[in-house]
């Protein structure tokens, strides 16, 4: 999931996406433990998606808008 897609979502959508992503990660961890996980890189991808979502939610709570956006002088 790209950061721009995440930034375009509302806070409610982000919270729902965060919950579903955490649940998916939980299920994938069990599959990995039992040896049934076909693509172990999904674990890393989901962890990064969770971090991106949490970052955007924190930015919104603190009132930071597009911290990576270049400022014109």
C-alpha cells in the first residue's frame, strides 16, 4: 500500500484498515508457525503497512500536514 493512498483515506477508514491489517497479520503469523505460509514476505509487507497507517494517524492527531511535502521559499 502506498503512502499517498493512505493519506487520501479518512481517519475512520484508516482505523478500520488498521484493524483488518492487524487481524490479517495475526492469521499469517499462525500460518507461518505451522509452515503453511506460501509467501513469508507478506509478514514484512503487512508490518510496514501498519506502520504507515499509524504514522498518518499520528500526524493527523498532531496536526502535521504532509511532513514530506517540499516547502517553496
